[in-house]
C-alpha cells in the first residue's frame, strides 16, 4: 500500500468540473434549521428530509431545479496557491404573493423523485439570523463550493 495519497489540484478541478457540467438536475433548497449552525453538524447531513424547508412566496418544496451546466454554475476554477478547486454560483429567490421567511441555510441536493430522500451534496450557511424576503421582493444569494481534497 502507498505511504500517502492525494488528489492533485488538477484532479480536484476535473472532478468538480465533470460534476457541475454533467447536465444532471440538482436541487437548491432553502432551509430554516438554525440547529445546523456549525460545520460539524452540516457534515453529518444525509437527506433533505432531515431539514425544514422555508415556505411561502411561491417557493417550491423540494428545492429549485438547476441543471448542472455552465449557465447555472458559471465559474469553476483551479487555485494552485491554495490547493483547492472552486465552484461559484448565484441564485435570486423571489417572494411571489407572500413573504418567504426564516431562511438560514441552503443545500444543494440530487434529484431523487422523493424530496425527503434527496441526498444533501453541499451545505451553505447563509445567516445566523433569519432572512426574510417581503412579498414582491427578491434577494440574490451567492454560493461557493471549495474542494480541498
């Protein structure tokens, strides 16, 4: 057996690139769970059913469908200086008809037919306090995924 192993920076970039350009449908879900306020708790998440999604304002339960392509995930970079690969994307959430309240976090999931069984792939801590979007308003959220190993 080898004495050490590592994923090269080019390997990190290529794995991230292949996933976020695969054409697969992913789901971006906004959740209220203040109990997932630290990295250790987020790392143990498995499915969307473990979380409580926001409601109201035309938000679609089960998450918003995003195709893994260069339109939805426009920026993928390899950062040799910091030994990482990075994916950056944004999403504008609009509250239609009624307010959307209690946003704390967001998760990127697979597209399992049963929403509660959707696998949580990425977790984003947005705010330590509730974010509320008034009816008729919108807010843009910026996300970043860093592949470190």
